[in-house]
């Protein structure tokens, strides 16, 4: 895998690290493609039960590679399409990997980085992390599925405010808005992320993924149709080994030993 994306796997926890700290991990064409390739490979790895995506240095991801847009400003369509192919391919995989996902936001997140962070199931940030949409600041509209995810998390008014004004939102406010789950001191950040990832990695993986699908479907469904989906999902879960183990452990008053199967 490209040095622009560093992956590791330990104790069923996969970590994907955007690794170009000099640019605050801006998504160039090579990085976007490498991210898509890394996520695709991990999505097919049966040893993975949770994914953490983070960045090296002071930023999670500062957005697209504006330098490349500047270099091709007289005819930007080709380079924009190349970035979008990688970015949208990566987000599409991230939205549908067969295990829960966590954005470990270690600093600045802007533009395309927002799309990546918003596509995860959970988001934990350092308390000095900063969020901004940034797109209209260079005269473009958002991408990376952020116009789908953002209003569903924070509401249409707040989403439009963030997109039109590019105002900077610090981590404590991001928690209040529902943009992220937690903001923790830098010294506690790695321990907090590892603790959550470890808990999820030892949990009923298929149940987590079914729950994700149900939550997303609920945004487009009526209550009765949603209950039909819930019934279908919970009955399907009844045939898993984790269901057998879960109900057995509950009745036998012991801790369940889930295997993700």
C-alpha cells in the first residue's frame, strides 16, 4: 500500500492512517486512490471486526489537494474527476464495510475530509479539533456525500450555515451539534479510541452492521415499513452464532463471547 496511506491490523482492529502530514493529509489523486484501495482490501479481510480511520500529524484531513486544482485551474475538470473517483469510491466502500467504523479525528478536518469523517459510524475527536466545510471558500460545492450526511446529523439550517459561511466549529460545539460523539483531551485520545474500538471488536459484528442499515433506512421510511425491515433483520440475526451465544450468556448470567459470526 502507498506510503500516503498506512494500514495496520491488531486484535481485529484495522487502522487506516492518512499519512501526508505536511499537507495536513490533503486528498491528492494518489492519496484518494490509495485510500479507496486500502478500504477495499480491508472490507474483504475476514479478520477485521472494526475499522479506525485517522490522520498523521496535526490534521485528520484538510480536504482536497488545492495545489493541484491551482496547477490545473485553466482546465480543472480532469484532475477534479480523478480526485472524485478516488474519494467517492473510498466513501462508498466506507459506508458499506461489514464491520463498524470510527473516525479518530486528531485535528483539522475540512472539505473532503468532512465527507470521509461523516461516513463513519462513530466519530471521536481531540478537544482542539476544528471542523469546516471550506468548499465555497474556493468557489465550489461540496462532495464526498457530505450533503447527504451533514443535514441528517445536524439539521438543514446548521448544514447550510456550515456550507455557506465555512465557519469553524471546534470539537466541543461539534458534540453539541451531533457532528461527533465525543471530544476528549489529547492525552486521553488514543486510549479512548482504542477502548471503544476494542469493545466493538469483541461485539456482535453482524448485529452492528444490521443496526447501521436500519438507522439509515429509517431516514427514508415510514414507521410501518421500518418495522417490517426491523422484523426481517432481527429474524435473520436469529440464525447467527452470536445470537445463540448472546441469549445463552444472558440466561446463564455470564459475559458473552461473541465471534462476529
